[in-house]
C-alpha cells in the first residue's frame, strides 16, 4: 500500500471528474483501480500479473458511474473499487453458472477460447450472498471482508485504509471469517 | 446456508460479541465451549451458531490472517477475474442490423461472433463483428475487402456468407458479416463420435481438401485451419468456418502480445512453421496445405502434429519451427509408409518440400485410397539442388542476371534491357529481403535466448548480428541482454577466496576438493586450471595456496604456494614457468599490471616478479620507505604497507611518494581496493571507509548496512563504487557525491556472517565488467550478473517522495549529458546521467506562487505534461495540463516566465522564446515578453488530450479527429498515440511532413502512453501501459519488436541527442537509461562519413582533373587550404579510389 499522503487529491480529482461528466479517463484514478485489480490478480509466488485491461476498464466505468455516491475519503474510495470489483466478478460467476446449467453452450466457431475450468476453489455467488447477509448485520465486518477479498488487501493494509488499529481489524476479520465459514456450504 | 436459521440483529450482535471475546481472550477448546455455553444458555440458536463458528475458526490450518479459506476465496476471485477479463468486453448488443442477437458465441483475435436470428427467411445465423477496440480505417477496409471476397465463395464445404452490413455503435459504424450458422461438432470429435475407420477419415479429409482447393482457386487463403474450424453437421457434411478474415497478427512480431491474448497457443499446434516464425514471408497456399495436413494428422493419429501443451511459448514456437512432426508410421504401426509419407510431405517444415497445392495432396490421398503408389517420397537429389539454390539465392540470382545482361549486350534490345533492369532490381530486392529475414531470424534467436535466461548466448548472438543490423531493435535487445540479471548456482564453488580478472569477465577460485577453477561469468561450467604442482588440470592445491589472474596478459594466472610461484596459461592449461622462492611466498598480484610482489628476506624487502618475463625486479630504494612496516599488497602500481599500530602507508612506485593513513582497521587493510587513478582507497570489512588519498578525506560507506563489506570495485571511470556485503547485498555508491545510489539484493545469497579475522581469506568478490558495465559477484555459492540498469542506470525521481511517483516527461539537454524529468511530485529534476546524480530541482509550486494572482489558473492542480530544454540548453520550460507554464534560466536558476501559454508548448528557442501550437494546428513563435503581456486565458483542463498535433512548423497536416497523446517528431516524421481509453487503445498515427497525404494509422497491442521517433524517423518507439516498448518501422509500416522492459507503465521516452541512450520514465517513479551504443554509433559514423565524402568529392575531383599525375594531385591536395587537416586522410583515400 502506498501511504495515504494524497488521498484528498485523489478524491478531488474523482469528484471533479464526475462533476465534469468527463468521458475521458483520469489516469490517476484509473491507475488506482488498475493497481488494485493487479494486486488482486497477482499470484503469491510468481510475480506474474494478468493485464486484466478489460476488467480494469469495467471497474473504472462502474466507479465513475455518476449514479454512484462520491467517495468521502480514501477508505471509501477503495471500498467503492472493491465493491465494483465484487459486483463484476459475482455477476460474471453468476452468468457463467447459469450458462453451465442451461447447457445451451453449443460448440460453434472459434472453438479455442482459453480453457476456463469452471470449478472454483470457492463459490463466489454463495460468498456474495453470505457477505450480503453479513453486511445487513454489520457493515464494518462486511467491508473488511470485501477489502480483503476483492481488493486483495492484508489485515495491515485494511487497518491503514480504515484508519483503525490492526488488532481491531484482525479481531473483526476473525469474527467475520468464522461467520462466513459457518454460513458457506463445505 | 440454511435460510431458516437466520438470526435477528440482536442475536447477531450477541454472537459477534461473544465470539469477539473468544478471540480477544484467546480461549481454546473446552474453555471456549464453556464460554459459549455461559453466553448462550438462553438461546440454542446462538449456541449452535457460535459452536459452528468456533469449529470453523479453529480449523486444521490454525489461526492466521491468511488461512485456507482466505486463500480459497482469493483463488476464486482471481480465477473469476481472469475469466471475466476474457469475456467482460463482450457487451452483447440486442441486435445487429436487422438481426436479433441470441447470445455471444466467441471472441477471436480480431472479431467477435454472435449467434443471431434472422426474420426473413427465418433462420439462425452467425454474425461476425470487428472488435470495437480494434476499429481503424485500415481494419475496416481489410474486414470488408475480405468479406466481399468471401461472399463470392459458394461451396458446400464452406460456411456461406449471407450478407454484409454496417451497424451503428457508440464507436461509429462497424462492419459485420452474416454467416451461415453451422450446428455441428469439430471434425476430430465427429470422427471419434462416429468411430470412423481410417478410410472413412481420409474420405472426410478429401472433402475438406476440395473445399480448401475451391477457395484457393478463388484466391482466398484460410491460414488458420484446425479441427475447431472444421465442423461436421448432423448429415456428415464438413463445413469450414472462419475463412480468410484478416488475421490480426499477420504482420507483427510480438509473441508477448499473442500469448497475452491466449489465442495464439490454441492455434500454434496447427500452424505452419513459416507463420509461427513470423519472418514476414507472405503466406501462400502451402500454409493451407500444412493446415489440412495437420488436421488430417490429428484425424489419423489422434493428436496434433506438435504437442505443445504446457510448453512456454518460445519453446512451443521453436518446436513447430525446427522439429518435423514424428511420422504417422512412428505413431501407429498400422499406417503404411505411403500414408505416412503423404503427411510427412504435407507437414514438411520447409514449405518448398510440401505439396505445392491442396489438390496435389488430395490426389495423393485418392491414390492411397485406390492403392496406387503415392507421389510423396523422401527428398530427391533434385530437392537437394533446389535447397542449395535457395540457400544461395542471391548468388544464383546474380548468375542469372549476368546471363541476361550478356544477351542484352549482344542484341541491344530495349525490351531485354528492361528485363535486365527488372532482374537486377529483383535480385537486389531478393538480397535485401534475404538479409532482412536473416537479421529477423537472428534477432529472434537472441530474443528467445534472453527469454530463456541464456544471457551470454544472447549477447554473443547480438554481437554477431550487430555486423549488419543497425536498427534500434538490436540496440534495445542488447541493452536488455546486458541488463538482465542472471543468478547461477556454482555447486559449492565461490566459498573459498575469489579473484576476478582485470576485465571482470571471469574469476578464479578453489573448489571443495582444492582444485583451482576458472569461472566465466554469464555461462559455462567452471573449468579446472593447471595446478601449482604442475600436475595438469584438476590436480588439487593445498589450502594455503593463493591464486589470481595476471592483469594484462589474458588467461595468465598465478598460483603461489609457500615455496614456489607458478605461472600458468589458463587458456591452454599449461605451466608457463615456476619461480622458486628463497623465502616463504605470501604476496599479491597487482590488479593493474603483470607484477607479483612478495616480501622477501629478513627485512621483508618487497620483491617484484614480472609474471610474463619471469624476471625478478628488485628496487633497493623501496626498502628505505618500508622499514618497520609489513608489506600488505600491491595495487595499481602502489604498495600498501601496514604495521601493528593501525597505520598503513601507500607507496607510489613511480615516484616513491608515501601517503600515510592512521587508525585503520587492520582487517580491512588485508584486502584494500583502489580505483585505477589511485585517488580513492576502500578499506572494507566491518567499518568500511573510503579514503581520498590526496585530501585525506574519509567517508563511511557502511553506515546504513547491517553487514560486513567483503569486497568492493570501482568503475572504470572511478565514479561508482560497488560493494559486496556479506548478506549478499550489492550497494552502489556514487563516488563524487559520496551517496548511496542503489541497493540490489537477492534473497538466496548469504556469503558469510563474519569474516575470519586477519587471515587473508575473502570468500566473495565483486567486479565491474569492462565490456558491458554490468556488475558481477561471486560468493556464497552463487555467481550473479547484476543487471546494468538496475545497478547503474536507474534514477529514482520519486526518491522519498511517494506515493504516486509517475514520471510524466523527460527531455535530454542538447549536449546529451543532462536529463530533465518532471513527475507527479511537481518537481523538475535535472540529472547527470554519467554519474546518476541529481544536480538540482525546480519546484513547480514555487514557480506558480511567483505568478501574479491574476495569472494563476483557477484550477491549481499541477499536472505537468511536458518538460523541455531550449535549443541552447540554457532554459528549461514546463507546461501543465491547465496551460500554466514556467520557463527558467537554468544556470542562474532565475524564473524567466510564469503564467499561461495559449497553445501546446512545441519548442523552446535559444533565449527562452517559445513556439506554441494553436488550436488551429498552426505553430506560432512567441517571445517571453509577449507572453508576459498577453491576455491569455487558461486552457481547458483536458487540454492535453484535445490538442492538435504539433505540425511541422511551416505546414499544417490537418487535425487528427480524435484525441492524441505523446507527440514526437524526427526527420520528416511526426507521430502520436491516441488517448488510451477514450481514443482507441493502441492506435497511433504517423505523419510524413514531406508527403502530407501519406498518413499511417497504426495499431499496437495495448495502450500507448508515449511515443518517440528514432533513427531519423525510421523507427517509432511506443511506451506502453503494459511496461513494454514496441518498435515499429515507419517505412515498412510494421512492428519490428516488443521489448519487455518492466512491469510498470512507460509514460515517457526520450532518446539522447547522440542516439546512444534511451531514457524511459515509468509509473514506479524510476527513470531507466537503456544504453544503446554500437548500432547507433555505427549509423552515426556512416552518416558522418557520407557527409564528409560528399563535401570532399568535388575538391578531390578538381585536383585529379587539373593534375598530370597522381603524385602531383596528391601533393596539391595536401597543400589545399580548403581541406581541413582532419579531412586530409579521407581526401587522400577518395583520390586514390577515384584514380584506380
């Protein structure tokens, strides 16, 4: 995490950007989104990062969507990015599952899309539902989980972003995690 | 999840609080369960939930932040993200033209396919649309041209084109093709599903042949035949899809881009070698012969010709290009030699050996089915001759040309003369193409060597290729070859004393068995040297023996045991001579000379041995200077002596002057390091210090390090000092400024925690490579080539100034040594690129504050777009997105101007006047005085992306209709990229000021962030968001190369005025310098020589005409004042050549 030396600048930019209704991309905001997405997609052991250009564009577009509330601080901004990412990925997973169930996937042209195994280590749609339920009870806990999972942050990062103690975040995280684990089918 | 056990908010709060306590008090097992019982006695729902949570929390993987659940979630997110990234841009339109879209089917490299429904006649169709992000005039033209061609194809074996059209999208009009929708399975799946026999499979393949041949007869190539593109419908009729639509990667050279798209690998297994190799040879029908052969091969053998699954891309390409598929007979004994021969011929790596048409392949298949002998046979003698001709095409072409010229000379027929001219042009073209192909192949080989970490192979290949290649691709690859870090494990070596040779390219050490070995950096296994006993390579030497390379004579090494000095020729493995000693030999080799020194006799008088001649040099004067001190070592012609009182003395052997240093660490005095000029002395170890001998100044070079310094090395110029620490770190100091400039480290290397006292043992060594400037280290069992730019050519603009240290722009001082950078931190920093030092900085905020309030922009954001030196290098200007600009007089540091400039800053003239590009595209020159008085308004903040391109100053090239980004101009070319998101990703445009209507709309694979023209406009370098530098040839209009620079995006590129260094500024705040020397130097030299010849030719010609003899002409020439002394030898050569 870069330290939050210039959050206000970032937020001001974003506000101005949305106010202007500027369709042009703001490189700073874009980069922040891109950085988050890439941090998310980096494998632990290798430094390999997917470029994920389309995903980043999509997340950016959702973030800049003027219907959306403007971020008040950096934490809020990051939460919005994580939220956008969560929406995209869960929507995608949902679509994928629907397609699989529908079985309507005939073999036609250009049959060499990269292999997408389909099976995930964890069902994102179920996770999303459990997370929605948790958010209904306790938004902070849900936010921490969201930042952990959909923005790829460590407990320490989350503490920095939310501006609270690491111990607090860790405890909240453990509670939220145990809760989610107990709510998800094995 | 059971919806019935939903908790109320109150219940949830109790659960959360109780569980929080469990965590805070770290309650375990029974304790925790007791607590749960206590807390939830009244509510079994809460109790059961808490117990579930407890079980989940104390699962088998313990309590950590990142447990398996977390890992699983991250993995799922990551996988979904990867999958989503593939599909997400498929925003499915509800309809395309009159067709109702049913679903998205697939996305290829160039286009997207939807399944749709047509109303009249009611049928299912497939609709193919260009991917929006690849939309250019050129791609539309190609798509539509091919569509027209395809629409003409009417064959039962080819999916039909029903219609073509254009549809309105936010990106403009997009062409589409309406195709027959084929409902079926791939040809291989069909054959398996129906369990077809061999003859039925061949019959099926023949129908494919017929369809492909039909297309060929109509002038259409498929170029991408594979089972997935040949579907068989329910009635058993094969249908070929995806015919001939422009392939996106036909003319490019980037494997990186193709592998990133993921499309290439799926296709590679069926791709002809000439396509896989991407030599630029235009594909012909033999590409499809290969394709049909590959499909047939899989039909019969059950697997594709090349199994490349799991191979890295470059390996896979190599497999396809260099290896013939194993024969069918080898795969299955049932296939006879004939059938096997047919497919070997269809799949020949060399296309000359393939069937020259699909019809011929089809004929041979027919012959096989009808039991006739097939045509395919092993290579014939004729083939061998053809290959010979092909390999020597140029020679044969010239031979032919000679014949034609003779005939022309005899008949003097104009027509034939024209033939000769044509033939000559053709021969020249062929020769040029052959050279280019060879260069491309060699560069490709070097590139793949780099990819596989064979750095030395790559640099050797490049050095070899360099004889002809002059492009910047070569320079960049070479920069990378010398820039890639390579860590090699030495299998137990490098734990004993290590000595580098003077050029830093190899080192000498002793292995575990006591054998003295030579380690060549970069590659190769360590080789044993001859031993001290003269017992031949591989003999062991005792532990007390010391060894080193001679400095001047390459390959000579010295081994010294207590009673003998052995000089060996390490190249030949022979003993050159031995010198018996009268006293125990403990000494050292001068790192700068072929001299060995040891203290001899009771007075320990230093004796010098000339290693090459074997003479002992003894200078009695030295003794007087060394009384009471013990000789420690010899360094660059200087003795270093030490006594027990922590004093050392440095005696210069040329004038016997003595410099004394007090209070030193004697351990350090055992292995001192000196720069070549003898100005600086490094005393390493625990308290590493550099002593400047002339001034007596001392500075500590270990203050921030936690580890001993084992060895150090000064760069050739003495401006950089590299230190090897015992923890494996390499630290680079800038000597003149006494600053630490870089720390490089690799976690694997630890050399030794503590050095062993005063013993003369040093188990790690460091050296600068005289050839490449890279740094080599050996120690702890590893040999490392530290990357050049990592250790010496990275400048950190963002030094201590986080968090967004984007380097926005760079500009070289006209003299080529200083570089100005402007970055997010709102400073301009001026760098000395020779030393890597920051000379000074200009603060943009301070300059803004000096502007009168009415001349300050309302929007006070400073997003600096451009930094620019004046033509005379005296002034420096910056312009921000708002239009606010500042100009400084660099040497007085005075602000010459602060305020708005209306127009994009194009050029800064000597004296500080500015040239601005106005909104109309015309350039205007404005003096600073005018600018100060002008009533200018501020530009819109989005100025940068909407500004017109900087036209050549005297002519407008017409505005570019879309957003532009990163202008560059060189020679007659002007280029710019388009805005990465709002413009089309990856698009760029090149204008030619000599031919305004020759505009090239190019497309790169990725987002262009900056552009730089090089080689007088012949090459365009693009800095990409992905951290690559793409190189395009603006004349041939194709991409030459993609250099993977690093992972951060490249936001600025600047080529130094002498063309020797490319500076790149990136999103991580670093400025990297890419040393590009030889090719640039060569072309520069060639240009200068050509200019000189042009200048001298008329003078030389005059003397030749007016003189009677050559001697007279020569004399006149040398007396001619019009010819400058430095031009005389060139003039002489010209004269001699002209007279011959």
